[in-house]
C-alpha cells in the first residue's frame, strides 16, 4: 500500500530511499525466515509427534495460502487499474479529453525595451 501512495513523492527526509532499502531487506530476509521457521517447525513436530497448526492448518499450507492471497490481491488491483484506464480511454475517444489550460510559455510576450536581454 505504501508503494502506491502518491504522497510518498514529497520525499522529505529521503522517504523513497528508506522505502527502497526496506523493500530490498524484506525481499532478502523473508525467504530465509520462511526456511528457518520450516526447519524449526519440523523439529518441533518430531519432538512432539503431532502437526504444528496455524489457524487449523499446517504452517506451510498457511504460508502458501497467504502468498496466494497476496498474489490475487495484486492481480485484482492491476486489473482494476487496467479497467479504469480502459474506461477513461473510451470516454476520451467519445467525448474528447478534458480541456486543459495552456501552460505559460516564455518568449511569446513582446519584450519591453527596458527588459531586453543584453
């Protein structure tokens, strides 16, 4: 959610850099943490001779389900963006794009004699 927030571009205090470092760190540590947890859970299951359950299901099934939910959420958001862009394009084709005020251009106004560049 933080990555799609448009206010992050105000960049006071190097927020984008912090965000990117945090993302890189997470992408490195998350798979390692998953493997470490898997190994510890297997050890626990051997010691206690019963399955380690999270919300009534095995841990690795739970993790796989969480990854799948994350992937589906990202896919849904992507499809919503595509649909929104498609609708906007169709609207612009039918009615034309929204009128925009022209930007101020330098050099179009006649120079006064006192302000002429030397």
